[in-house]
C-alpha cells in the first residue's frame, strides 16, 4: 500500500516527488536521500528558545535516532562530481507538524519513532489500514497481518 500520492506533473523530480495526507493536512514529499549515507545538519530549538545546530554523518536509521520533537529542520548535503555541494531540506516542521519530509525517512519511521518525536503527526486511521500492532511496526509501510 503506497500512501504517497506521486506527482505526475512535468515538474516532478526528487524535489517535488509527491505528497501525503495526514489528519487532513497535505505534506510535501521529496526523494533526495535514496537510502544512502550522507552528511546531515539539524536545527533544534532548545528550552531557552534559541536554535542549536547539530551535524550527523550516516544513514537514515541513524538520522531518525538523532531527530527529536524539538527538531525544526533537517538538511542533507548532496555532493556533485565536480566537487560542489548543495544542501536540501529533507524534513521541515513548525509547531511539531511536518511541512515537508523525504520518502526515505517515511519508509524507516516506526510507530515508536512517531510517538517519541512526532506525536502531533499521528494518524490512527492510517495506521489501522497499515496493520500496525506494536511500536516496532513501520508507520508508513504496509505491515504483515
């Protein structure tokens, strides 16, 4: 079961891969990561209200372990063959709700990850359709019955 509405537009690319609908809100989905190792940079809001920047190098599973409910932006570095690099947003949030997320992150998130880091994005009706039973089940991929 694919919950991502893939864009059929001529503008469709890794940046505008598609969207998902959670709790009635449309969220933009990109496809930059492609389950490879990258350099990531996260911006998190601390209790005092200022931004803290943290770097991480690795895969998506490790990235998810570094994301908290206070994370506002996650960027990924894409290096070109000529040595130049660009940073792409792979997760943006405001007030604990997603505005955009990468497809690879969606595929790796578990129900437990959602409860810990993204409690405002929980969609019980979607999880019923995906056969989630435990916190270890995937939150956005069809689970075995």
